[in-house]
């Protein structure tokens, strides 16, 4: 199987995008390239460009959000690393067949119309990995 194309983004859990954003824009000099609410994940996302990749600041929109639960348990910080892949469904099926623990056995909708799926952090020494497949022809979001 082909290796992932690149790191798509690093997701960072924050209590408040507004309070956190100045560090990234003013002190690190990164450009805010968009914001979006992902209702299915109960999260608001700010996208910051860094080369071919991005930082995504993840702010919970409800107390039941996975991000809210993460912050309550571990505090703000790195939540996940997302890998850009060509076929999320195929890769999830292969990982499942190989016995890799998954949080999602089927792709689901993510930000920017991407299809996503998460590997269980127990499969990767505590690191939560997300696989992302962006829509073809969407140059802005394929990084």
C-alpha cells in the first residue's frame, strides 16, 4: 500500500480560538486561511497555513464534543496528527484486516468536504491519527 502523501494537519485542542489565535498569527506569523464549524464533531476549526500543511485549532461547540472531553481530561494541546491519503475507505479496510484498532471503520465527513477516519490511539503508542481524503479538484484544501 502506498504511504500517506504528507501530513495534512496537526489538530490542536483549545478552549477558545479567539484567545489562542494571536499566538499563531502574531508571534509565529502564520496566516489564518479559514474557519468552519463541523457540526458532526461539535467543533469549530480555525485553519492556519504552514507550508503544505496546516495547524487546525479545534474549539468545542458543546460540552459533549470529543474535543471538550479531551480538554477536560488532558488540557489544551496536540489532539491528533492527520495524514493525507488517496483512499480513506481502502486504507481503513486494510488496517482493519491487519488487526489495527480503529475508531472509525468507515469514512465520515470532515472539514472542507474531506472523508476522514481515525485510528485508535492504542494502535500507535497513544498518538491519535486521522486519515484524510480531500475532494479531487479542491486545490485549496488538498494543501
